[in-house]
């Protein structure tokens, strides 16, 4: 293949054909290695949160939580979540992307008390926040 180096300033996208752009070729096996194997499994059930370490709360040990209750939340409950968030004095133009909103929504989805989420390690709260945010923004 005849490859010619072009400076950015000299590049004109209007005059280039797609078959002229050099692209590295990879096998399917190599391409699949770019995606972590556990990502596909996590993607299927992202509402099941597994904790890195067991978490003790009021004499019970939790290895994770199931946020699939989010799928059953009704409009009234969303209003209650939003009102509870409003009372926290956390200000955000996108409250559903905050850790505080995620903890309130997770409490509503799991039936666990708010105190359960207050002492969880930050890494676990981040997982919960990611799942809750994804739930509210995911296209079906």
C-alpha cells in the first residue's frame, strides 16, 4: 500500500475516499479481547450489585443488593424520591446522577433503610449510582 504522510493543516476531508484511509485490521478474536469478558455478563443484569467485600449492617452480612425493584417504582414513588432529595440541600440540575439521589432511589427499590447506604464504602455507592443513573437514562 502506498502510504503518504499528511499534515493536519493540509488534510481536506472532502477530497479523500474512505478506501484511502489506512485502518489497522484485527481478527474477530483480537477485537473481542478489547471488551472485558465480564462486561457482557454485567451488562445483562446491571441492577444486581455485588459488593467488593461483605458489608455488615445491623447484625446481617450483605454480599450485594438487588436494585431490580426500580422496575416497579411508580410515579408516586418517584415524586417521593424527588421530595426526599429536595430536603437534602444537595443542588443539582440533574439530581438522578448524584450519589444522594441514588441512595434514596436504592432505599425505595430495596426496602432497606437509608442508614444502610450511609455507611457503605464509596466504591459501592459509585456502583449503585451508576446502576440507578443507567436505569433512569437507558433507552428501551
